[in-house]
């Protein structure tokens, strides 16, 4: 147990040494603990972007709620989209423990200072895309988030445990849509194949750039904010997806995919990194639409925030009056 008395006069280098020792000993960092400013800022960046991804991620699926093919499918999709809102809320709250307000995070999203996952800038054109998103996008998100359950910041790690449980359900509902389509009529099978072809590559991009290009990985791994690297997680996802594609009886979108006995992994084609950087820099198919929609929803909800503030003020005034 790393448990040394920390006082206001403890020098910064000693604080940093104790902080790293705590991390190396797999102890969690909690909101009131001392932490280097760069650790705090890096966490705010990653966690707020994660929260934004959950919230913006509601839009591509929200687009299909009214067009889902049955009442049951509408109810399932609706509750999945609501779960994503919940994930955004846990993550915004967890990020607020680092000393940033929700309003500041929203401004960063709406002005383009903060990113969100590139995948949500791709359009959802068919019902098959709901299957592909649940299966591949939630599947990739889980692959990453299971490792984040062991992240060094306590509130983030705890929120990941609950989120992963819900994402697992989301992944299964998506795969079930794919099973029905892939084993359905020829037109349904074509729809499933088309969705797989369009969502496979952007799902692999969710893991971020190659480790050699990743600006934050080295420090995030040292601080155990990230527990596995972008490339290792992507490889895990590539490997696990092969048998799922086979079971569906669909063609693998990567024609160069080949088992490498020596590595014990599949070798695969490299991604289109120009496309990745173009999307994360705001030029994907739906970037503008996603932010415009968020801004409009935020403005439409202004009266709720104003009503809550007025109610809280009234409550405080009543308490003060009663106490006087
Ligand atoms: N999209 O140095 P790195 C979900 C940026 S949740 C956009 O490698 P890092 C649920 C990165 O931010 C999905 N930007 O960065 C759901 C950085 O830019 P910055 C979200 C990306 O942080 C499912 C720059 O590139 N999950 O899907 C992307 O060490 C279905 C350099 O990159 C999380 O956020 C990208 N794909 O590693 C909802 C998990 N990749 O900030 C609805 C938590 C990289 O310097 C429906 N996050 N960038 O301006 C992480 O694990 C990490 O942040 C990574 C990136 C792995 C995403």
C-alpha cells in the first residue's frame, strides 16, 4: 500500500514519485488525491471525448427509431439509444470530478475543440446498419472499454464497469439483427453484407491511429489511463470478428486477411488513414450535421436548464428563510 502523508509543503517531484508509485501498485487515483496537472488534463480530454461520443452516437441510431421494422424492434432500439444517453451522463459526471463543468465540455464539443468518435460521422442508410452498429461499433467499444475498467482513475474505472454490461447487451441485439438478415431472403442477406462492408473499416478506426502515430499513448500507458495500446486492441477486435462473420455466412470485407501462425493473429490490410484524419478533422460525411443537431437540441432544451436553475434558487431561498 503506497500511503505516505502528503502535505502542502511536499515538493512537486516527491508528489510525482508517490503518484506514480501508487499507479504502479494498481491503486486507484480518486478526485481529491493529488495528481499532476498533465494527468488531469489528459483524463479530461479522453473522458469528455468519450462522453461526447456516447451522446453524438445517439444520432445515427435515433434516425431509425421510427423506421424500425416492428414494434418490438422500435422498443429495443429506443431503449438502446436511451442507454447511450445514460452512458454520456455517467461520463460527464465522472469528468466533472476533475474540475471542469458540463457547460465547458459542451462548448468544447460544439465549437470543435473536443473530438468524438469518428464512426458517428458515417450515415446510417439501411436497417442493416442498425445491426452492424450494434455488432461492430458496440463490439469495438466494448473491446476498448473492458480494458478501461482497469484504468487508474477511480470514477472512470467504475463507470466503465456498468457501461460495459449495457454495451454487451447492445452488441448482442445488433448481432441478432445481423443473424436474422444474413439468414433471411437474398435481399436481406445483401443488405447485411452491404452494412458489414461499410461499417467494418470505420469500426477498426475507432481504436485510433497506429501506436507509432498516437500522440497520447505513451504517457497514458505509463499512467495506466490506457491499459492496452490502440494497435493491440484493434488486433483483438480483428481476430474475434472473423468467426462472427463466418457464422453469419457473409464475406469478409478484408480480402487480404490471413492467419499468421507465428504471431497467433490475423494479418490484415492497413486502413485508409487519409480518410480517418479527414473525418476526425471535421470533414466526414455527417460531421456538420451531427454538431448542428446537437446545437439545436441544446438550444431547444434551454428552458429545462432555466427552470431547474429557478427551482434550485427558490429552494435555497426557502431554506435560508426557514433557517433565519
Ligand atoms: N475518433 O493519441 P491518440 C461508443 C484522436 S463509445 C475521433 O491515439 P488517445 C459507444 C484522439 O482523440 C466510443 N478521434 O489518442 C456507442 C487524439 O485527438 P486529440 C468512444 C480520435 O486518446 C456505441 C488524436 O486522435 N470510445 O462507441 C479517434 O490516446 C454505439 C490522437 O490519437 C472512447 O472514447 C477516433 N476513433 O486514444 C455509442 C473510449 N482515435 O484529443 C452509440 C475512450 C483517435 O489530441 C452507439 N477513449 N482520435 O485532439 C480511448 O480509449 C482513446 O481516447 C482512443 C484514442 C483509443 C479513442
